[in-house]
């Protein structure tokens, strides 16, 4: 995985983590609020909680990097990289129960932005970018009786401008598995794994083992515990 790919994976992890925490807080309503530059420029406890959680995650993943937070938390790093974070973009909407807000996480060097992610947890939409603009991989896991909604739900969730199925040669080389045996278990760490809720609900599913000549049987719910796994309701669509 390239450096930018690794950085993007961290940005996505941080944005998703904070976004889900904020979505849960939004369900409970009341937040302590104060004004910043003007009476309408508000900041809430939710903003601060989100920034703290992102900062803690980044400190564990990238301890040598700097940090610049929207709510005033900033530190210099030794790596030449800094993370720029808006922990809750759309505070007023959040406070009034309007589901139009997001979390933004980016990493910059002296030349500008290297990689970044914007996550909207209300719509489960993720928008990403990286300086090198190279292709990256994701896995979709659906029941054999359905087809993955790759160009709809998966594309929106990944924030991809273009999405397509990998060729046999590309898939086997990138996954280091045999074609016909590719499995979500053991995929590279930067691959998002999108799983349909019907898979997770199944008592038992059969998946590849990495080798074409064998399979693995396990409870569907076990797949939801894989690193980078996200359960997406509606990912598996009925076949015509």
C-alpha cells in the first residue's frame, strides 16, 4: 500500500468513528453550546467530543504527526505531516436536528493535501481524495442469490468517482489469493469490506479460503467483526 493509501485509510477510519459517535449523540438531543467568533458561530460539546476522539485515534495511529483542529486543539509534529480536522461541519444543523452535517479529516504536508475523507453518517456517504489519484480496492460480500449494488450503494459509500470490477489478474495479485477462492478474511488492511446485512443475519455462510480448492463455513455475523468491515443494508439486490 502506498503512503497516501495508508494515510487515506487512517482518515477514513477517523471520520467514520467520529461520525458514528455524533450520530448516536444526535439521537439523544441536548448539548451544551457556546459561541465562538459571532453569536451564530456555535460550538457544542459534541464538536469537542468528536475532536478529542479523532485526536486520540490519530495519536495512536500516527504519533509523530501534527494536528490542527477546528475547535482549537493543535500540536506540531516531527514527521512533516499534519492532520487538519473539522470534527462537526454543520454544528447548527446538528443542534437543530437537521441531518445535514459531516466530519472532515485530511492530512497535509508542505506541498498541500495528501489525502482526505468527508463522512456523512446520516446518509452513509463517504467522499475521499488523495494526491496520487491511483486506483484502490474494496470487497463486497453478498449472498449468492443476490448481486452487489456496485454502481449505486457501494460507489456512494466509498466516495468513488468511478468504480468497476477488478480483472482476474488484478484481483489475484492485489489480494494474494487464488481466483475463485478470494475471501474477505485476510485481505490487505487498506481494503474496505462492504457486507450486506442479509449475510450478517445468516446462521451460516460459505466463503472462499484463499485457495480455489477449499471453502470456509462460519456464522455470517463473524464477518462483521473483520477489520474495515461495514454492514450496508441493501448492498445485495435481488437478481432479475
